C-alpha cells in the first residue's frame, strides 16, 4: 500500500476540530467497525446479507483508518516517518505471530 496523504492533509486542514475531537471521532469509527464485526460474526442482528455486512465492515475499517491517519497528519507526521514506523511495528507483529505459530484469520473468514 502506497501512502499518499496529500488529499487527506488537504481535507484535514479544513477540519477545525482539535486533537480531542479527532481522537473521539477515531473511537466512534472504531465502535462502528466493532458493530459490523459483531454483525458479520452473527453476534448482532442485521437484515443485510453477509456480503452487504462485509462491505459495511470494510467501509468502517476505512473510516477508522482515515481518522487514525488524520491524527498522524494533524500532529505533523510525514509519509516517510509513518512508513518507517509501520514497517518496524509490522516486523514486531510478525515476530510475535511466529512465536505463537498463528493461523491467519483472513483464511478462516472465507
Ligand atoms: Mg463510519
């Protein structure tokens, strides 16, 4: 995934909200994502098909990603810095997965 934050930076600058409001919005989106995950796994009722719920789930994940990126942009993080830290954290995650010999969840979802 190539990070191009130009458009996000432009939209974020137009937003007048402070870091607290942005953090709350991130949590609101994460809550909406959690609700879609519960629907997808059948722990919360819905009239939608599994495919429709999956589409909604993915859109809420994108909303959550946008709000997390908004906070990074708002606090002055640059693309190169974000990519470098992400890479480091993904390496750490991978190391932990190897330690516990995990089975990929995305395979189980299908
Ligand atoms: Mg949303």
